[in-house]
C-alpha cells in the first residue's frame, strides 16, 4: 500500500523496479494499476514472485541488500527496518536476533515492500514524515506460527510508544512489515502539521473491507508557518509534590538527565489547602518517556504523573570548539536558516577554567563568545 501511494503521486515505478532488480537472488515482476476501494480511486501495487527461495535470516537479507545497486541511503534505511523486525521477532519467540528466521517477512514480496518503500522515501528527499495514529484492527489471524491475536505480537512490539487504536471490522489492519516501515520513517504521530499540500495519492490494499476503504493516503507538501525552524514531538511528564525532602529533587533531576531527559525543571506551586509544593517537569523523547515516568514514580513520593504530547519548535544547532587564553571551550551555535541567533559557551567548560585559574566565570564566557563569533562569521 505504501508503494501504491507513491505510485499514485507519480513516483517512477520503472526506476523503482530497475533498482529492486539489482538484488541478486530474488525474481519478481511489479504491477501497478488503478483500482477503487469503496468511493476512493487509487493505485494497487502487486509483487508477483517468479520463484520463492524459502525462509531467510537477517544476515541473508543484509547481504542481499548490501550487494545490490540501490542508493546507499535506501540500503541503510532498509537494513535498519529489517533489524527492527528481527529484534521484535526475537523478543516474541525468546531467541537471539541472529537466530530469527523470517517466514512471511522473508518472502520476496515483503523484501520488495520494505526495500521499495525505503527507496521511495529516500529518493523523494522528504525532510520530515508524519503519521496519524495507527489503526491496528482486531480479532485473530492465521500465520506460520498458528492463530495469532491482532495486532500480531511483533506488530505490538514495533508500535510500542506509538499512538494506536482499533476501529472497524475485525482483521489485521497493520502488519509487522507496515509497522516496521512507518515506525522507522515517521518523525511523529498525531495531528497533521501545518503544510501546503502539493500532491496526494492513495495506495490500495487487496481486501474489500466493510465500512472503511482499504486505502493508505500519502500527502506531500511544504511545511508552513515555521520558516526554517525545525520541530519534533516530545512528551512532557509532570508531578506535583509537597511531602518530599527537597534535597532529593537534585538527585532525581540528575537521574532523569542520565536516562535521556531533554530537560528537567522545578516550579514552586501552591497546592490544595494552601500547602506549598514543587512541580517537577521532565521533557522526554516519545521513545523513552515511559522509563522516565517510572523513574519519577519510584524515586519521588508522588502517587502519579501527568503526560501529554507536545510539538516543539527548535533552532538548528551545532557545537564548535574555540581556543581561549586558558584552554578550549565548547560553544553551542543556534541558527534560523543562515542567520545566527544565539552563541552559548558550555557552562561546564567555563566553570572548569574559572576554577583552575581563579578568574571570574563571566570573563571566560565573554572571551569564548567573541572567539566563537569570529569563527562563525569567517
């Protein structure tokens, strides 16, 4: 369905098939044709294997991709998707990743789906990919491993931390292959970001589903309203605390940073019955917010935490190293497009120099800023 959506917006299926045929050891034909699902017209892409070579392990598939003539960026994305699949399957079956043997996923059509999707995403040079929450379906399906609940166990693992729901008639609406692809390429899940659409296409599935069209929509366009400012999704975790030794807040903050928190801060608040308290706030990546939330629950006296997804706008950033009279200092440079908006010397470097030489830290800051400005201005 992903390949069909790209075909529907005009991606060159001839070039795609040509690149895919550089993979030795698989033989197939690619067919793209216009069809309808309900009231929606789109493109159905079908992979017709000419011979099937049985199951493959991760090493087999990596060799297949590495030895092909597809672009390096598509190779890298394809291999990362297959590795995520292997890790999910290994967890489901309780084996090592190297011992995972793909059945459905190792088939020719699944290899073409994953590698083909990787080529489409990378060749289009999309800056960001965003997805709606994922409809996983429900009920049971038959597989090489017998009857499985929907979502399939591997699908459930691949979508951990990602917004999902179940709606419509029983059936599998998200496969492990689809879950691996979208969870690898999507930068965020949720509301559609502000954009000016330029192309829209529909990739069609095989089955006719009662009540909902079996179609995947792909919209390509330009972001609007943010200029050259980047953005991403974060999870904000908060808890109100009024019955804990204040000395513990410093320890908890350090622990959160060590576990990958993007920021941690404390806010004095007035709680019920006029009691003074402290709100601890932690900004986290969507990939690890659960671990950070559990840390707050176990290391503080709170009985619960609040969590909400937010979109964050941020400047492009780079770090350079400048030479001062007393030693090297790292400096963070913030940019809006080509415009430099901030120059911030690293506090720990400046503090170390100030302590070693017995000089005011502000003096170190100022010299580091001047040297950084000279470098970035050429």
